[in-house]
């Protein structure tokens, strides 16, 4: 995958468009990570940057950003995006998942982690590493995928993605929300999409998790070329907070996010009244997000979390 985000990221892949709610959210996130890490003019770590997010949008506001990712391919994509954007105060480093980070103790002023801690083999051990490399008084800001959003009918899902005319991937998600873990299965077929759909739809009218049974998979076995199983722990806010305290962070604050606030603000403007240039939008968001990220949010809504060492 050359772009993990499907090239949908504003600034990194698309020109800023003030009519797009997601572009406002992106600017809200930028100021969120900047202010909640107290990062302005400092040295930040971005853990698991994917396509370079938020490293590449935050970099113009700080001294230095180091992005560390467990995928070599992602590191190359991030570095290429930085080159294309002419950003020189950011560098990206590969780290083998599950191994210590290649940094000395107390070496960063702040750490940003966007949907990445829950992707690691041991999220609690990852937090311990982030604590180690953060300087005393430094801030860690965590955004995470909340499994609760899949409650009521999306706990189990099946998707088919065409690779080319002769090959496709079937992806199955099996989410155990209250137990805070998820399994993802990927199965590659050397068959066109339509054939795979027809094969599993013998007993139904749309592809669903329940239709992918063991007997059918056994029947399809000769056309299966590759399989992958990924089991991930998905801590909720209720789990992250006690973990962070146990690790030693002196203050842990679940708070509202800049992206959420920017989304609310976008909706307040009617068509035609909304500011249309990024500088005006930034100046509005900059002052307000600084306050919003300090406002405590209910833990059962799985807010973003700031932890101070
Ligand atoms: C869901 S993506 C999020 C990417 C980006 N932060 C964003 O929000 O668009 C998770 C990222 O974490 C990285 N990752 C997963 N396990 C990791 C590990 N053990 N160490 C470092 N990065 C890891 C993945 O390679 C991927 O780039």
C-alpha cells in the first residue's frame, strides 16, 4: 500500500479545502497535538506515523519531529512525503515491533501517538517505552481506535478488495468490544472478485462475516494463495488511564480533542459564512483548541488522553 490513508490526508496529499469537514478536523488535530504536547519549538516523537501523520503537519511548528514506525515501507513513504513537501526538520526511523525504541532515556519533550499504540504487540509495554524516552515534565498525547464505535452490528465485518482482474483479498474483522481485543483475518484468492462473491453468496444476498464458513473455506482452499491473522489488544480509555498511572505518569487527563472541536465549529457556520482560507481557520482554531485540549472529557466516551511524566 503506497498510501495507508488512501491519499485522503489534507496538506500531505490534498490541497486544503475549507468546504471539507475532514480538513477542518485535520487542522484541529494539528493544534491538538501541538498544544497538548506543549510542543511549540520543541523536539517531538511521532509513534507510528503511517503516511507521516501527524509528523508532517506538526513539523512546521516545532524544532524537530522524529517519526518511528514498525513498517519499513511506511518509513520510506513518510520520508518521500517529507521530501516532496520540502520539510527538512523531520526524520523517520524504522523499529522492529516489540523491541526497545532506539532513543536514550528522557530524550523527547513530547510524544504524539495517533491510532498506533493499539497496533503494537504489547500496548502496555509500548507505553512504558514512551515513558522512558520522554523527559520529566514532557507530555504524551494519545489518540486511539475505540472499538465501541463498532457496537450494534459492526462487531463482525467482511470486505472484499480487488487487487487486479485475477486476484482479490477477503478481510474479516472479529471484534470483541468488552474484552478489548480484535482479530483481523486476510485471505488472498487467485480469483476475480465476482467469482469469490458468487462463491460465498450461495446462501445469502450480501457478503457478511457469517457466510464465510470453515466448510466453504475448505472448498475454496485451492484458490487461496496467502493468509494472515492479526490479533490486537484494543485498550479503551478506561484501560489506558490506570495503565498510564501505574507506569508512573504523574498526571493523566482524558480530554476533548481538537478534531472534535473543529468538527463542531465547522457545523456552526452556514454555507457562505464559513471562512475559506487556511490562515483564518488556523487563527480561530489555534486559540480555541489550546483551551479545548485541557478540558476534561468523560472517560466512557473514550476521549484522547494526555499523560504528563
Ligand atoms: C493505523 S496506523 C496510524 C498511522 C498514522 N498515525 C495516522 O493516524 O494516520 C498505525 C501505524 O502504527 C505503525 N505500527 C504498528 N506497530 C508498530 C510498532 N510496534 N512500532 C512502531 N510503529 C508501529 C504501523 O506501521 C502504522 O504506520
